[in-house]
C-alpha cells in the first residue's frame, strides 16, 4: 500500500441512532399489520408498480417484495432487476443512492421511495464538489466509485462498482496498467488493495454500521463459539476482515451461509440480512458480530438507521400519494449512466 492511500475525509455530523429511529416507528397489532400488508399488495398491483428491497430493510418489506413479483437483493442486483422489469413504477426500499441508481438506469420510469430521508454515511461523506476537486488532483487515474454514492459522484466517475464486483473490476483495470482512484469506503478500498495488489488512491469514507464491528470483542465471541463460521462484509475494519472465513457482498455472504458446512455463523454486516439467511439455511444459527467492546456503546448496533426508516407505514403512504419521487438532472444522469452501465455490461460478459 502506498503512502498516498490515506487522503481525504469529510466529517459527518448529526448521524441518527438506529434505536431512536426504531422507537419512533408505528407499532401495529397483528391484525393491523396484516391489513397494511394486504393493502400494500393491492396498491402495488393497482399502480403497476414493483417493489425492490435491499437485504437490510425490514423483514415485512422483504416479504412483500418476494410475494408480489418484486425482488430482494444487494444493490447490484436491485439495479439489474429494475432495469429489466416492465413495471412503469419502481418502488425502491433502501437508501437514496439506490433510488437514484434506479432512475439513472430507467429515466422513463417513475421511481418512488418510502422515504427520501434515508441516506448513507458513505454518500454523505463523499460530497460531489469536494470529490471532484479530489479527482482533479489525479488526472491520470481511473476513477472507480462504490455504488453507495450520489448521482453527481457517479457522474464524475469512470466506473461504478458494488462490493460483489469491485475486486474483479480493479483487477481488470490493473491488467490495463491503469492507475486507480477509489471512493468512498476506505475499508473496502484497502481490502481491494490487499487482494489485488493494486496501488490505489483512496478516499477516506466509512460505513457507520460496518465500522462499528470490533475485532477484540469478535475474538472473544469466537472463543465462545469455536465451531462458528465467520462471515464478514468488506466494509468492515481490516482486523475484522482478517479473521473471516468468507469476505464478500451481501449476496456472497448469504450464499456462504447456505453452502458452508458450519451449523453456526457469526455475521459482520447489517443484521436484517438474517431474514434471507434463515430462509436459505433454516436449520442454522446466526449470531451478530459485536459492535461494542467492553464499556462501549453502539449507535447503529448492526442495523443502519437509514435502512430502519423504511416501514409499512411509509411504503403504503407513498403508494397512495405518489410522493417521494426520485429525480436526477438529465445531464448528470447521462454522465452517471455511462459509469453505471459499465458495471452492468461488465457483469454481463
């Protein structure tokens, strides 16, 4: 790793706590919940809409997407599914960059989100103006950005990638002797450097969920469960990645949970992924990786506060009102389309 790999960071302020978000969500009786779900399913059909939900969203939203011909997946497959599906309205349950990506790829479709407040610390920590100035300092570098960024940042990039293909794309660029500027997640960037041997200039962003996983506490948990497999998302700190049996995207971790012989797993990513893991491996046990060491507290506690904002209440409301539509300036969209469609083309070949 070169000395240039530590470069630029934007401090984050006013990050919500997951517990506070969850405490303010509506509470339903079993009958009210069933009525909400039934009405949402009816409205999806009425509006010729399809629900695309991320693995980190509420279990009810994932279930509704599955039951109505929608899709539950990681950000790459969400983008691909929305691009292929014939529905005229896409409802994107996740965080704002996912809605923007859907609009970048599907300008003719109406893209709605349960809430426009749901953002991402990686997106917030990589503002377009500062990022563009950062890129200007390295004009001979190929700019590769993580999907967890705004449309404006994608418009400045040469490539958009997700965690499922980041290593493959960087290896491809290395074969072409390209110099690489990576943004925004520093932990994923360093992981890519380690795996590929690339020498990258790295923007210093981080995911507030994954950065909370603690290696020392994880080691203690591993001692308590020596038979457990360790599944880690590459946005986690290096010391956590180093002890993993599998490091990968959400989809890769779910696949590992199903296919590995372990009967028990310690999982270092957002705990809402357990819904899909339990579907795929119903007889296995899943344990949250620790997000706090001795005497410490956590703010996200292994669940993104912005993902937690998505619920039955605002999913139903947006289907009724048609509000919370995603718009992207056409000039920015066309530029972002080039870097984003490169990702889909790369996966297709």
